[in-house]
C-alpha cells in the first residue's frame, strides 16, 4: 500500500479524551476513537464502515468529550491500545481494498488536526512508528473550498457547514458519534465528484508530513518569513535539534529550521527558534503551547525572521562547507586543550565512532586571530556513531576532561558568529574625548524615591522596562534603571528604578503593579535607595526585611557614564574591567591617597557588563548606553583632560582584569601569553595584590608587555 496519487480514499475521523473540533489535540489528550471507510473514487463505491475504540493511558474524559461522544471510561477500558488499533486498521483497509479491486489509497480527514496534532505526536510519545499511509493525506476542508471558492474560509469549515452548503440533509442524532461524521464526509466527496468544479485537481495533491527533520546551513542573506517562526522556551539544556523536531512531530519544519539559543557564556539557555515551512504549520505549532517534553512543559510563542537570522544566519564559507554534508549528526566538543591537533581529537574519538570525511568532518572554533577557543564540532554519518561518541563525555584528553553534546547546524553557525565577532585583545581603542565623571550617584538615604520591579521576564531589556513604565519614564532620574543579575551573571528577574521623588515612586507603584510584560505580570513596590543598594551589592530584600550582602569587600560605587559613544568595542563580553581603587584598598601613604586624581573614563560602543561579586547592575537610559564597560584612559589623554579643566591630575595606574572560566591547569605563563599587548606597572600591582613569591618574580621580570 502506498499513500501517493491513488484511486481510493480512506475517510478517517477521530476523537480524543479532551477538546473537540477546532481545538482537537491542543490539550495533549490521547486518542480514544477512530472511525473509517474506504471510498472507490472511480466506481463511487464504499467499503465497510469500521468503528474502533482506543484504550488511553488516562481514561479520565473531559466534560465536553462525555457530552459530545457519549463514551465512558468503563467502555474504553475494554478497548485495545492505539498501536494495536492501527495494526487492525491496516489489515481491515487492505481487506476492503481487495474486495473493491483496488490496491492503493490515501487518507482523507476533515482537517489537519487528527493527523498532525493527534496521531503523530501521540505515536512519538509512545515510541512506535506510524505506517507510511499516515504521512500523506487529503484535507477535505481544503478540497471542498477549492471546489467551492464561495464557501466559508478553510479555517471555518466543518463537516456540518460543508453539508449545509451543498444542501445535504442529514440528522446527526440518528447515528453514533463518529459514524455520522464519516457518512457525511463520504456524501460530500461523492457530491464533489459529480459536480463541475472550477478546478479539476480534486484529490490529486495531498498534504504531506515530513519523515524526519533535515539539517542544513542558513545564510544571513536568506529571506525568512516572520509568520513561520516560533520561540520555544523551557527546553532541557541537553536538548538537540532532533529532540525539538520530535516535540513538533507532525509539523513540517524547514530545512535547518531549528536554532538553539546560547547565553553570553556560549551555553544553551533553554530556548530555541524554530522555522516552519509555512504560516499554517506555525499556527499549529502555537497550539502546542505548554505541551510536554518529558516532564517539562514547553512554552511556545511567536518570533520574527530577524530573530531567527540573528541566531542561525551565517556568512562563513568554512561553516557552509562543513555543513554541506547533509543528514549528518553533529556533536559539539567543549574544553579541548588549546594545543589539541586534528589527529589527537580523532584519536580521542577512536575507531568505534568514525568521523565523516576524516579531518574534513572536524571543525575547530577559533578567534579572529587564529587562537583556539577550546570548542570543536564533529560530523557523524549515523546515530550509532554519535551515540558512541557521546559515551566519551568527560573523558580525558591531555590533562583536560572533554564535554560532548548533541548540536545543530544553527548552533555551529551561532558559536562561530560569536567568536569571530570577538575583538582582538591586543587592540586598544583610540579615545576621542576623555570624560570627567558627572555627579550621578545612587541614592543612599531612607527616602522611598525608588521602585523595585520583581518577576521580569528573563529576556526583558532596558527598552522593555521603559515601555512598561509608560508616561512615568519621564520621571526617571538619569542613569536610574538598574537590572540585577544573579551569581552567574544572568538576569534575576529584578530591577530597581530611581524616580525623581517619593511621590512619583508611589504613583508608579500604584499604576504599574501587576501590569503585564511579555505574558508575565510584574510586581512593583516602592522602596528606598538604601534598600536598593543592599540588593545591588548582593543582599536580599524580602518581607522579613534586609539581609546584608555576603561579600565583605568595600561596596562598589557605580561609575558615571557618558551620554555618547566613542570608539568601537574591544573588550570581549566575558571580561569585566574595574578601576583597581574601586575593588581593593591600596597600601599607599595618606599623602599619596590625598593626591589621588579623579577617574577619567572612556566608553566603547559595546563593552563588558559590570559584574560585582554576587550581583550586578546595568547603569542605563534615559541617556546612557544599555550595557557599558569602562577602561582607564591613557596618561596622555588624562593630561589633556586636566589641562582642559584646569585641574591637576596624575597618570592613572591602569586597570584590574577579572578572568572567569580559566582551565584548572592554567599557569602564569598561559595568562601572560593570553594578555600580551597590555602594559602594566609592577609597583602599583604589588601594592594592590598580595602575591606569592612565584607571581612576584614573574611581575618583576624585565618584560615590557604583561598583565595580571
């Protein structure tokens, strides 16, 4: 039996234990009823009408199901499970076809939902394969609309409305549930065959369901329709593109249409953008909002083509060539030694998991200057080889353990885009104008002129908060929006806003409390600058009062920021640069401290986020950039600023660099080599940091360019 152009139809109708009609399958309930009948399109004959109950794992029926179908849990408990019912379906259809003298057929349903939203997802969850006939079907509503263009739109068509349009008189109460629907569908088909329609392509172009998801690259120049893209949230962190395709089983995802989203550290953040072949498939995907992947429910929202291209689009010929081998399983390797060679990686994988094309199936991820990042992607020709490779997760190569994960073509592109866009470290910006910090500081008093926003969406940015504030944003102090990050540097869902007065803060709290932002309501409370500072520095603020920060270092005072941007960014997103005096107390004499100059600060267009020990904040609009990093100005610029302002100033000692994510076996020479190109002052750093003998000897060595 095949499910292509055929001379017979099998009219199929089904029902679940939950929603009915246009919401069929949207509540993730199981199939409990199948009714079908074979129709000979040439002789206009029909086979035997069959009705079969299906035993669900959960026999609880919704009120709508009980009312419409008349079925009961007691009656369903005696039925066969779905896989056996489908075996009986195939056998009975084959028998009826032989009696009619036919050999092939195509399914015909009253819409897309039974096949795409019920049968395929349920078979996937229960781990059994559907026969080929369920991958091709005719949508009777579409066929009817093609034959009768003046009838209701396809999305509004029902069996009853189609029967009424052609004047077919039927009494739904005379037949059992499901039987009436199939008999009426057969009558509509015969009516269409006997009428002279505008088009003669009746039942010749069936709907298709893709057998499997196809991987492939995506170019940034490609046009992506925003009506075909969704965002899935809440995914398990180890999910692959095939897992996501399985969640959307029954719907046709575009080739290379799954893009896993990564956070600032290059790790998956539980979100993915998925592109479907047409808007109709996208709309069906939205109906799977809060369906389950294992024990987790997945949120599904609309997204745009621009968002998809930002994640999955690429311009690298090397990546395009790497991904040109279709139907390959991609594995990501993370934590490779920087000195690892192609031969060493292939030897690590071993003969039990051969790489497609040998060395050509291995792609190292590098910075623009050719330095390795420790990441690589590997191609395998089949699932078996990929599974063998995944068994080597956290095995040792050299002196490091290697992490292996399933990956996607979009993730390959995203990781390459991320690292290739990282500026070279030895390149310093050319400052335009030294900026003397304006007198903007966070309030520290007990006046309740601040508001706290709690429960923000993790994807919310400064612009979202300003839009959320509405007209009240005019009352925000300059640099008065502060987003709190957690210990991992990720949004915590909290933000603080400094208002111009306590009255304004009170009105904002009253007006915006529990107002919606991106499908979430946000709580807004009035608070003081003192309470805000406690949280920004790592403390907690709850109903029981204030808990002080766990960090005992001197509190960081937020630096002031320029209202304009200067040279292009050169600081990687993972780095955080501080003025040394802001972090550690120096051992200088009181006279030297008294003569300390004010800080002169420069602002790259894009730079590092400012991280504290436990939390962090973004000094933000109305007048400053949304993410700002700062570095000390060169001595010449400081002198120029001093002469311009007639203020005596001393050269700045430099900046202190904090490094995160170092390999455990990293030595001093590795760090010095990594930061080659930055100048330092040994005396200043010896006064700031307690060094061991080895570190002090390295710093005091006659080197011209080093950094700690």
